[in-house]
C-alpha cells in the first residue's frame, strides 16, 4: 500500500494557516477542527512550515513568552524544516520516518505542491486494515 491509497480514502483536504496568523488563532483552529497540526501556507499548496499542539505547548511553557505567546505569529513557533512524503511512498516508509523522526504528520507533496496530509493515525489504521485482510486471507486458505 502507498500514501495515495490513504488519500483516496480520506481525501486531500488539508487545513492550513498563514504564517502571520496568531498562535491563538492556530490553537482555536486545532480545537475546532479536532486535529493535531496545521500546515503553514500562504496559498494552501506551498508548505512553509507546520505548527502542532506540541509546538504551542512548548511556547506556553517558556516563562519568557507565556504572557504574549498567543498573540505571536505562527511563524515564530512553526517547524520550518518539514518532512514530507510523496503519493507513491509506501505506508511502511511513512511509519518508519514518523517513528525515527518523532513526527506525527507528513504533508504529501507532488511536483512541489501539497496534495494532502497523512497522520500517524492514518498510517496505523491503514496498516491494521492490511494485516486484517492478510489474516482473513490466511484463515480462508487454511479452511479450504
């Protein structure tokens, strides 16, 4: 299975935020959308960064910034060096990258433009479905 298979199931919609939006706006968007990260983009296709719940908590935990962090621009807390994947990448490859690099979200990029986003939940769900399918096949093979 590859990333494109996941996108066919979940769709390619990605909730983004502009780099000049405030951290407070980002937090409200995360809560309202019930997601863990926002891709930072000016136009919804170029990936400038990613801001996650973890980034916001880190900013809140900084004593020097606690009082003003919610008014700071997203660009101050976002991760600028974003790991991405391609539609043809395998689910196993994405799981390995996420585990090794301790990230939970990978924007999916084709020809320099974002076409979707996969989360650790997406890849784990896909892998579990694969394993269930293989187990069913083996049960049927044994039973026949």
